[in-house]
């Protein structure tokens, strides 16, 4: 087995571009841009828990970074610098080559520089710490939602969760739908441009990693408000039958879509739609923030759904 240092030199060292000192010393040296605040986040992917051990390594490299990009996006920040900490069961060249290909393709796409990390032997575990920058005072937080705000969702929900059920053999899908759902699950796209465009517009924002109900629930808890929306208003991934119970479950309570859920005052609807157009992603208004407390999801006849039936308790536990 090559040494940890061979692996770092071969796979993780690239010339420092945006930092004074990158990979290779005891710590990286970063000069933050004056007037900006640092947004710092970490997300870990564990084999068997967040992905199957035989998952495609290139997609895994992509996703390891993308889930962190999504957190930075939800703050309205620009992703800048990443640290990558890996536990690897073995030094598998083919695996590492594919993993870093996926990771660096996504890093280059968002102009993120890998500036450090840690490499050790152990059960497969992939962890990224990502630093972003946001204009001081302008970050999108979870605690700013106000009664009367519209609730918005970007993109389409449910595809990733359906892809996971497909992998587990729980649902049958056409080849085309399966490919689409697996791409949503394994190679998500962080909504960085949308997060940036919502600065000064959205009152609160979160990325949907654990499912709409759970993640909107975090906004409600942090903002001390309630919400009401129609299940049918939530955008369903193309090709999926929104009327099916399984799909509705995936749309409302499934995770891993990495879209943004945010609130904004009704007076700014046109600007929100324009922000979506500029960012190249559809944004859909699904309901309103109420004085609360509580979350009410209405069916086609405006009758409140039992949220335990769509899996809310499962994700809250
Ligand atoms: P130390 O013993 O001081 O912790 P390491 O030997 O762990 O140093 O790491 C050496 C250098 O390589 C450090 O700059 C560290 O940030 C970097 N590094 C280690 N693993 C990775 C990785 N997976 N990706 C990027 N940089 C890494
Ligand atoms: Mg170390």
C-alpha cells in the first residue's frame, strides 16, 4: 500500500491558486476578501449509511462536494475553499482516480479550490469542510421567515428519493425514469447561483437534504412561525406521477434533492421569479408562512393531510 503522503501527492495536490498556501503544510493560509463573512459548513458521507459501498466513485466524488455546495448555496454564499477528509479501506488507484475526477470536476465548475484535508485508512468515509464567502450581513438564514411570506421551492422534488427506492428494489421504473432519478440521487446540482440571486430578497432559506417537510420544519422552528401549503403545488420531478402515494411520499418527505426552500414577501414575487430565471432554475410558490404554530399540508380538497402518513415522523425521529 502506498503511503498516505504518496496518495496526497498523487491525488489531492494541485497548485494553489486563490490561497497563499494550500495542500502540503500543516495548515492552509487563506486571505478572506475584505467586507465578506466566511460561511463554513461540513458534511460527511458514510458508506452503508449515505451511499452503497459499491457506488460509482466518480459520482461519489461529485456528490461529496455537491452536498456541501448546497449548504453554502442555502446561505447565499459563494463557495471558495474545501478541505477533504477521507478514510479509505485500501489505496485503490481506479477508485481514487474516478473519485477525484468527479470531485475536481465539480470543484472546477464552482471555482472551489481544495486547500487541505486528511487521509487515513479505515471504513470508507468521505468528509468535506467547505468555506464560502458572503457579503457581511447578507447571508440567508433559517430564522428570518415572517407570517405572510410566500414559501418557494426550486427545481423539482422526489426524484432522488425515488431513485433510492429503486436501488433498494422497492419500486419499478422505466429505464428512462430510473436513469433520471439515479442522476438526481447520485449527482445532485447545488443551487449556488439561485442562493446568490436571493440575497436581499428571501427572508429565510434552507436546502432540502432531508425532505421538504423536515427542512421547511427547520425554518418554521428557527423562525417561530407556521406554514400552510397544498401538496399538489409542490413541483414533482418530470416523468413522475404526482398522484401516486409513493411519489407523494418522496416529494414531501424524501431527501437528497438539494433544491432550495425559501420564503419571501409577496410584494417581491416578480423579483423572485426573475432571480430563478437568472439562475437558470424554476422557482415555484407552494404556500404561505402563518403565525403558526404548526405545518398544515392540504390535499386536493383542501383537507389537511396526516403528516405521519407521508413519513414526517420517520424523518423527525
Ligand atoms: P498533518 O500530519 O500535519 O495533519 P497530513 O500528513 O495529514 O498533515 O497532511 C499533509 C498535507 O496534505 C496537509 O496540507 C493536508 O491538509 C493535506 N491533505 C491531506 N489529505 C488530504 C486530502 N484528502 N485532500 C486534500 N489535502 C489533503
Ligand atoms: Mg493530518
